[in-house]
C-alpha cells in the first residue's frame, strides 16, 4: 500500500499540485512518523523526483544548467542551515510552521482562484 501511496503522491507532485504536504500528512498520521522525520523524508523524496525532472527539462532545453547549478548550491546551503536549526528547537515548532504554511497556501490559492473568476466575469 505504501508503494501505491508514494506513486500517487509523486504523480501529484509531478502535476505541480504540492504533493509534499500530502506525503508529510500521510507519514505522520498514517505511519506514525515524527514530524521532523516526515519532513526529512519528504525532502529526500522531493530531491529524487526533482533530479529526474531537471534531467528531462535540461534535455528539452527548458531550463539553463547554470541556473540549476546556482539554485542547487543555494538550496543545499539553505537545507544544511535549516537542518541545524530544526535539530536545536522544540519539535512542535516545525509542525506548527508546516500547518500554518499549508493553510496559508490553501487560502492564497482560493483567493487567487476567486480573483481570477471575478476578473473573468467582468
């Protein structure tokens, strides 16, 4: 069952819907992972998926190798620094921060959709 769920979440991520949030929710609620471990697993899952997506886009000439390398360097630095911070704070803080981020993203998405519909009806 885990393989099926992983495949579905990867497909959602591939469509750009934000499957990482679903993966963290699945890992914490269904499999009982601690929040930090679930977020770390999500990062690894996303990194692997991103590597393959980058390869495909590089072959299709949709992105620049220079930009990929620059973003990878700064992303790796940010991940390293964030992991150091997360290991030194109360584990409840990342859980609350992720919840706030997901709710905020949902509200923003609804707002933007309603705004587009309003502009379309004018």
